[in-house]
């Protein structure tokens, strides 16, 4: 609820699990699954995962990341940590709370998606065109 006379800037609106879900599912070839049980939602592009989010604590998510970029992001942002329960070289856990805005969160999601797509055989990449 917004108090009368208050104005909320769009930059103040934070990504939540529903907007994250909508953003991921809008990408070509993406499906959502629950392969690790009912508490972890996994987004895959052509059966390769690029994002995981816990349904019991949906304020952070795991994304794949280039190892060098992963370290840079962790050094710059407290909201970016080594991937929880993941290969910490290639995965980051990203908090949606804090100073990261939607654009930055979407960049990390896009980077993860792109890494997975680029790792696919050319024949599968063509299916996404």
C-alpha cells in the first residue's frame, strides 16, 4: 500500500520471484523445472540450467558466470557471493535485496543464459533463432 501523495520511482521497485520468473521464461528455449524437489525452481535453456532460485527463500538466486567476471562482481558487490551449493568458480548467488537494481540483476541473468547458449552445439543454438 502506498501512502497518499507518495511517488515511487520505477528504479525503486525491486525484482521479485514473479518478475524474475517472467523475465526468464520470456527467453527463447527456456523451461522451468523442479529437479531437486519442490523447494528449488530451476530455469533451463534446452535442458541446461542457467538459474536456480529457492522457493522458501526467494530473495536470492544462483546464476552461472564467467570465472573472472564472477570474482569482479563478488569484489564489487556484497550482494554477489560464491554460488551456494554450486561450483563456486562458475556460479554466483545473487541477492535481490540491497543496492543491485533490476538492470544489474537482468544483466547477470542474461550473462548466465548466454554462457549456456554459447556452450550448446551449433545445431541446438539454431533452434533458438
